């Protein structure tokens, strides 16, 4: 994914896979800064209130933060360590239940153990393909005027003839 910024209404937003503008994100589902902004405004809107009026009422004395997120990256080392842990548990269980060597001989050769670890890595990656944990990659603080500028650019139908809905 490119690290270039997304520019909306002259405002640079960090590039992410998900965005949120709420005070306490619970689920990251918005795929653009303007979607996150729109939802935050919807959450604060009074029945029948125009977007412009909501912005003025809620954000006249405070800023809105729009945060970009990307799914966390599971490192190759983590996958390898997890596979190694599983292989070790297998070896211990197998030796305890089925290997009755009288000396300290391992039932599983070093080569077989290494092959087992190598075979487990892609299986674990497939099983854990969906990563839900996300990391913040950046955020932007918006004033009421900037919020309105983004909304006007992305959702002009919310405004009549370049003014608010009133």
C-alpha cells in the first residue's frame, strides 16, 4: 500500500485501510476518511438537523480527529515460533505416548522436527489469515471549517446551492 497521503478539500489524510472519527472506535469499518467523518456526524445529528448545523453545534468549540488504521502485520518470526511451539508439543506428546526408547534418543529426528515446523508454518498462516488487530498509522485533527469543507467536497448533496440545507 502506498504511503502517499489522501487529499480531500486540501487536507492531507494519512493512507490507511480503515478510518475512524469516533471518540472510542469499537469496529473499524470505514474505508475512507469521509465515510468515518460522515458516520461521526450522523452519530451527533439531531432529528431533522442539517449537516452544517450539526457541525456548528458539535464542533464549534472542539476539533474532530480522523484516524487511519492498517491491520497489524504478523511477522515471519511469530509464525515460525508458533509452528515450533506446536511441533515441540507434538514431539513431547508423541514421545510420552508412543516412544519408549530406553536412552535419551529422540523419537523425532532433528530433520523430521525441522520438516514438521516448516510444514506447520503455511497451515498456521492459512488458519490465521484474517487479522483483526489494527495499528494506527496516523491521524488528522479537523476544525469545524475543515469538517464542513470535506463534507461539501464529498457529499455536496447534503448542502443546497453551496450553502447548508436550511
